[in-house]
């Protein structure tokens, strides 16, 4: 569903874009320094769970940043975007002050722009393939900040444009799970005229965007606006419904569903299986974040409890680990620590998240690995034994392998330990479909182009296929699956 | 929203509810559980399904007032709606023709035992049920269990009904009397622990249905971790039933108390402001 080169050229040759290009010399454009995202003061924000860290660009800042973009003949940035946003077109719309038009451009291919503008690792995608990064060796255009600016402008204006939707074709399709892959899938399918129902097991729609990512990084209200847009376009949402359990795939086929997209996520947290790991006070990042984000456990007027810690250790170095440790800090931890077995350089978390964590006073115990936990007489963890690590040869992931340093164990006080070392695919769907082909890790095997599984009417994407990735890669899968399913359904009708 | 249709008081703290849930009534099997949320600020709690009426589109749950959520639930009336109800969750009980089945239920654990007893009886087994509770008023569902049992033995701690003694005493009498091919134990963790120790002594395969702490109930959070045979399992997706002789009951009991302080404080707060 990516745009053709001809279409992009045609759009670029439109009069207004040519006019904008002529207004300023490229040399002048490249001399503008990259905008800095305004942020709340670290000491102030580290006390509040629901206050966003980044406050967003002003109109003036956005227009100036948009001027840096040279509207390249060959926009390589688009190749770096998993959902193929027409990046120069939206940025040039910002430059000329047509912010609503910029938002509409985003929504041509991205059903969740306000989300992606906040949580995408742009530095590894569009911004990495930007001409500035590649050829000028200068900081890239702040594409992510601009995406957020345009999407927020539209949300705040209250005048939200909906993408064009084809006349209903009456064909029922389902998405299983309501996270980013399913929402992207649903957005594309409803635009094509399909009758789309999204089934969600929890009592809230949004998947990881709701239960996982904290509000200081992605406010729930931002997610809800985008979900409401999908509902206005005609997508139906069914909460508290587990496909394969509440009703089987066959039951749904009897109700007229012709094809299914499975975006059920990688909802099975990994643990290290070390001694003492089942003591109270040791929990998965999924549990901790779900209690705080989805169940509002830190708010006394809600019934769900959450354990608070004075010395909180979060095991892992990814974005989820950063989300967990920064949440612990906000809930009052005196010492909030990351325990990571490699060094800062190998950390999978986004640079921005690590920077924010450091500003907020998070301690980093890098090149350390827990080997055992100890508890008090009630069974609540009170101490962890860490082993020092050093880096050896690169492993299959290309990162240098952590190697334990002998006789380096030492103990650190910890009364809350959050394990954020990754997730495994959720077994519910594969166990409901014995004939579905899965890998030995439990991920669903699909055709990489069409996302079709071994069962023709079942498509899949996101973490249930990838085993653990990003919001935007999941959305890219959802879009490819929509295109693949559309082709498949046209073929059989 | 799931409407409460009927409410029956078993004792001061134990109630039976019949709740509208047509899809679950149709798809549930013995051993399955549901997760519900009382209201928009409520927590998600797991409850095993006691019975279901597919035609009426209802399921039955039995609730004991122990904390904020169960107290809120027990104060609800027919016509009220639960904010959320999802299921059926967990793996269904493996029911086959094994010969003679000994079904041990303790307290509100008798409720989830009911569909399993029914299942084993319908599969052609001889079923002997041992129901145990602190005192007479806490012995629930005796009539329903009797309907699917060849024999029912009642045990109470205080001797106010049936025989005086623990579930294990009743069970051991049966085990000594005749050959038991399989045992099912559902109830408080301590009761299951001692039932398991008893049947291990006699080499009787035993299943226990665990009531671990859960949040989502779909495998996502891992709050319900339990050690079985030295390996960690998730009660929600791998259970709720496991080989009782392999379960680390002491760890289970410790983990059930993982939020005890928070729960106690919240309950006191709730009762004070009621």
C-alpha cells in the first residue's frame, strides 16, 4: 500500500509545493538548527504519573523545523516508515501553515498519528533515512515531533477530519485484539468498505497502548481520540470477548465473518527462572504497568492494589524497563534502579527514554545481572544478589555477549523487583486453532508480504508474529495484512 | 454489562448469584473460570463458574465476602449490572471414565467442584463427595452435589453437621474402605495441601484447582505464577488445575498473601466509609 514513485512525484510537483521550495534556498534551510522538544522539569514531572514529559512544539517551532526539510526529489525518509507516510507532503503542509491538511496527510496511511508521533523510534526509522542523517551528517528533520504536532493540532482543534471511506461492501471481517496492529488493520479495512469488528479480551480498547505505555509518555486521552475516530469511520469494538474462548472461530464464521486478523500480542511475560523469583514483590513489568496504567492502582479511589517499594529494581534495558522504572520513581521510590546485563551502548531502549530516565534520577546498574533473590519472614523480597558482567564477542543479535565475571557477586537491597526482560507469544489463539502453523517459539508463521497464516482465512501481525517489537512495526503488519486480506477476499468472491 | 438475575444467601458471608452471560453459558466447561469487575473503579477478580444454564443464558457464581471487591459484589442485588465479565478462562477439567472418583470440596470451593462432580458422574464414574466447612451454615450446595454423587460425606470443624473433623479425615475413611482411582480437591490452599499429602500417601492421582491472584486472566501479567514439579506455570492459562502432588503449596499460600496488607487496609477503609 505504499505510494508509487509517480504519485509521490506528482504530489511534489503541485504548485504550492514548488512555490514553497522556491521561497528559501536549501543552504539557508540546512543552516537552521534542529528544534529541541520542550520538556517539563525533571524534578516536577518525576512526581506525576499522568503528566506528559514532552510538551510538544509551538506553531512557530513547528514551522521553523518544517523549513529545514528540503522536500527532496527522492524522499528516502518514506522508505524508513513502516506505514509509508507521505512525509514531505505533511511537513510542507506544516511549513505553509496548513496544519489540518498535514494531519489529513498523516491519516492517509496512519490511523494513529498522535500515538506514533510519541512512541515511534523515529531515530531508527524515518529520521535515520533522512537526507540530513545520510548525506549531510547533520541532525535529521524532527519528523516525529512534527507528526505529533500535526496530530495534536487536529485533536485540539476539535475539527477532526475522517479519511474517505468506501461504500460498505457488507463483508464481515474480525480483528482479534485491539492493540496497534489490529487498529491499523481495522482502519485500512474500514476504508476499503469492510464491516470490521475488533474483539478485545480486556475491558478497555487499545492493548499495549493502554495497559503498557504509561501516561507520562502517551496519555490515554490521546489514544481514545484515535480509537473514537476509527469508531466514527464504522469500526465496531467488542470488549470482554476472547476469540477462541467466549466464542470459537467457527462460531464467528457462522455469524458471517469471512476472515480474521490475529493481533493478540506477545502477552506472556518472561522470567529468568532464578532462585527466589516467585517471592512476593517480584513481578513482571506487564503486571506492574497493567495495575498502574489500566487499573489505576496508584489512585486510592480505585480498588486494585499495587505494591510500593523504597528500593525498586527493574531488570532489563528496553523501553518497557524504562517505563517501569520511571513509574516506580513517580510512585515514590527512594531508589529506582535499572539492572541491565550489557552496557549503555547495547541498551534496546530509545535514546530519549534513557535520557529522560537519567534526568529523573534513575540509577543505572549496567553490566549487572541478578542471580538470586532473598525475602523476609513473610516472603516479601528484600535483597537481590547481582553478578557483574563484562562484554565478550558479538552474539546472533550483533550485540556483544554479556559474560559473567567470576566471584563478583554482591547484594543490593530491593523490596520491589520488576522483571522486564521480554515477552513470549500468547498461547490462547494457537491453542484454539490446533491446525495453525506456529514456530517453535510459539509465534504464528505468516507470509511476509500478505501476513496470511497456514489457514487461508486467518492473517496475523504484530508481536504474535514477531515475538516482541514496536508499535509502528505492528501497525505496518496490520496494514500489510489488510492489503493481503482484501486481495484474498476478492479472490474467493 | 452483565445483569444479576437472582441472588441467594447461603450464609452471612456467602452468596450465590445467577448472572446474564449467554455466550459464556454456551461455551463454558467444568473447571473454567471468569473474571469480573464490579464497577468502573473495581479490580478484576477471578471466580470459578459453579453452573450454567445455556437456555436461559446464565451462569452461576458463588462469592464469599473477604475483601473490598467481594463485599461490593455481595451487596449487589438482582437487577444490578456488573461492569465487566469475561470468560470462560483457563483449561477445562480433563474428565474421563476412570472408575471411582473422590471429590473433596472445602467451603466456597464446593461451588467450582459442582460442575466437575456432574461431569465425572455423567462420564460414568462412581463419585464420592466429601464436603467440608467450619460449621453447618457454611456447607453449601449439598443438594446439588448429591444429585451427581453416589455418596456424600459432610465434615464440619465444630461437628454442627455431618461428622466432626477435617476433610482429610472423611477422605481417608473412604480411601481405606474402597479403591479410589482419582481425587479432585478444591478449597482453601491449606485444605488442598493436606488433601494432597493424604492422597500422595495412597498413590491416588489428584488434581487441585488453584485460586491464585490474577489481573488479566489471559497470561499477560504472570501474577498467578505457581511452581509445579519445579517449573513455573501460570494458573490462568496453564491451569487452574494441576497435579496436586507436584504443586508447591507453601509457595502458593505465601503468594496468596502477596497483597494482604494492601487488601486489609483497603477493606478497613471500605467498611469505615460504608
